[in-house]
């Protein structure tokens, strides 16, 4: 009887446990379903965000490669002009604007000191940056004698130092 009672008790306990588990599962099941639905929504949102991030990254990568191509193209174009000589009219315009002196005043013969200094600066810069000979520079300045041009080229750095004007030397440095 002892063996039978114990097994009956075990069966009853197991049955009671089964009933309780079914009751608990019935209460927990909606909460579990809700949690599963929440996780599925979160996964869907995360998946969409990941797809959007991948698309954005792809677009940005394409943009980066496009910009790199453009930079390479521009660097190639600039390399062709590197070391090229300046055009004498560009230099003349720069000096004219910097010293607030019309180009026409620089082209005619004069002994006015202020105009002569600006003219000598222009001559020096054209010689330094354009690499023109003294004869060619003389022609630019309305038939100026080549020896006057050479004198301006030779003496301008000293005069500029006296006036406190920085001068770029022919080797690329700047003297005061």
C-alpha cells in the first residue's frame, strides 16, 4: 500500500503541476505573443535602418570616388601649368592695382619719382616672373632703352628696401 500511495501521490502532484502550468501558460501566453511581436517590429525597424545606412554609405562612397576623380583631373591640369611663365600684362596689372597707378602712366616717359619707382617695380617683376629679356621689356614700356631696363632690374631691390617694400628675389625668397 505504501508503494501505491506514493505513486498515486506522485501522479496527483504531477497532474496538479500540469494544471498549474497550463493555467500559468494561459496567462503568460498573451504577454509572450506581445513580446514576440515587439521584437519582430524592432527587427523590422533595425533592418530598414541598416538598409538605409548601407544605401547612404554606397551613395557617399560613389560621391567620394567622383570627387577623387575630379581632384585628380584638376591636379593633372595644374601640373601642366606649373612652372609656366606669367604673362607680362597680368604682372603689369597686378603692380598697377597694388600701387594704385594707372597702366597708361607707367607706359609713357616720365621723371616723376613716384611713377618711376612703380615702373621699376613693374619692370623687375616682369623680368623675374616672365623671363623676358631687357629688350623685350623695353618694347613693352614704349621703346624704353634696354640699358635703362637693366638698371631698373639691378637697382629695384635696393630701392625697394629703402622704401620698405618687400621684394621677391629671383630665387623665390622675399627680401625686405
